[in-house]
């Protein structure tokens, strides 16, 4: 029921062609997306929703994109007044629940982009889950300012300098 509701909301806010999902036996990955980048920008951030279809939880434990030199899973951590990104080991997907990767929160970081991300193209990613194994997805590249209202600047490239490893 909850999944249906999410899809209905997505369908109302993005063009139909962009509302897509990848479904495996265990998981549904709804609308993976990223923002277009300027030619000088070497990092990108990918968001999506991951829902567990079954009564068993799963964990996202890895991500890879051939379009970036390094792909990491990042979480946000409060450090005094500043919200900082840090690499996380895994993202928990609760049984019959979902994990939201969204602006200001957990995300997948592309470091060392091999080419700029152009709007209305897609980039391939392989996600690795503890139970579901590898899942191939394509993230849709949206406008640079996409959903800016919900992202108070955490994804500015300055925030990303110096935490690759
Ligand atoms: Cu990051």
C-alpha cells in the first residue's frame, strides 16, 4: 500500500517518462535520480528510494558506477552546527519498509566523474545488497536545480572536497 502511494506521488511530480523503478524479487528501487553537472564539477550525487518487498530486511552495502572513479555511500552526521557527509558501511532497508536517499540525507556519491552529467540522460549504477545481491539501475539526470527547495546546499561541491579516500 505504501509503495503504491509513493508511486502515485512520483507520477504527479515528474514527467511520466522519468518515473521509473527497478524491481527485483526482494526490492523495489524507485526513481533513482541525480542532477546535471557543470563541466568543471567532478562530483555527482544520486538519490532514490529503496523498498523491501518482503518481510525480511536488507542492507545496501556497495555501489558502483562506471562513469565515476569512485562511488561511495554517504550519510550525514551533525557536527556542531554543521551537517557533514561521511562514508557509511551500509544503508538499512527495514522489512516491508524503505530507505530514502534524498537531498540533505543519505546519498550515493560519485567522485571523479569521467564526463559531465547531461540533463535527460541516464547513468548506470550497480548496487550491491546483502540479501538481494547486485541490482543494476539507471539514474535519471535532472536539471541542476532539481528539487533545490529540499536541499539547502549540502551537495555543493565544496562540501565534498577532501573526504574521498
Ligand atoms: Cu557525499
